[in-house]
C-alpha cells in the first residue's frame, strides 16, 4: 500500500520494546504462566509454552525464573492466577483493534482499556465486533533485500501457505499456527533469520491512515501497548511512513 511500510512498522515496534524493556519480562512471565496452565508444564509437549520459553531466553531471562513460573502455573508453587481476556474496538477512522490481555483483575483491566480507547479517540466494542476482520496466522518478516526465491523455496516446502513481497522488498511468510514451528525451524536451518517471527492476528484488509489521523492512531496504539495487563495489540491500520 502506497506510503505504508511494513519495515518502518517493525522498526517502530522494536524501538517501543527497547523503551519499555523493563516490562518485557513481566509480559513473558504472564505468557509462560498462561501457556503452562493451559497446556501443561512440559516444554516439549506444549508448543505455546515452547515459544514463550524461547522468547524468554532471547530476553536473557534466567532458567530458574522460567522454571519457577512454570511451577507456579502448574500448581507446584503458590502464585497468582492469571486469565486471558480479549477486547475488541475501533480506533481512528474506524480502524479495527484487538487487545489481548493477561490479568489477575478483570475489573481493573477493562477499566484501563476502556479509558485508553475513549481518551484517545477510539471506542471499545463488543465481542466479535472486529475479530472477523483478522485471521490467526503464523507470520515471518524478512528485511528488504532478502532473497524472495530462497525464502519461498524453503518456506513452502516446510508447509507455509504464502510468501509475499511488498514494493519496499520486505518478504512476508504466512502459515497456519500449527505449522509455525516447522516453518520457523526450516527457515533457520537454511540460514534465513526473520526480523519478526510470531503467531499473530493478521488483518485481512487494511485501512490507510496518514497525517494527523496516522499520528492519533499511533498514539492510541502506543497507550494501549503501555498498559500493564496488555500482552499484544493487533490492528488493521496502515499508518503512512
């Protein structure tokens, strides 16, 4: 889409993560806790927990901290009880937003999310109001200049559904959540290291926002992402670079 850059969006996200580095461990710990409680504490048998542990290790979280939080989640140690909640809403110009949270206090979380939407030009919607505009997908993004042919050959052989390249040269690989791990391992084995690799809610269509609308939308997204109970924010806004 003209003026919109996946690459610029990746760099913005990375910059935001660097700014809030202190919150990264908290979010990873909550993801580990939820994954372990839902799928069990054996990393080898729990794909979601395996991915969470990989992210924790990449963030330099000590092995003892990882184990302790798995044990808390599976009842071997006393700990807080976290639950997952998804909120849906609308941002600037009707852009669709999904906010995934992990919390020990549902009342606090919904109040904070609703306040963020209303204060920054959005509206909190009802369950299902925007989710139909997204698909649950495995996604890999490679820097402009990466060989599309090489990525395509490896990814499709490993079970990916599609490989896309935008005008800027950013290469995107899409797969089902089930195929995320085999595709990831195949890409890494071929020496292909994505800038972004995640299981996400990917928008089926985008709405382009530029100028003041883009600035307002980015501000709303940043405020939502800064909330303590928010794990991830997904949206369909293509904010012009």
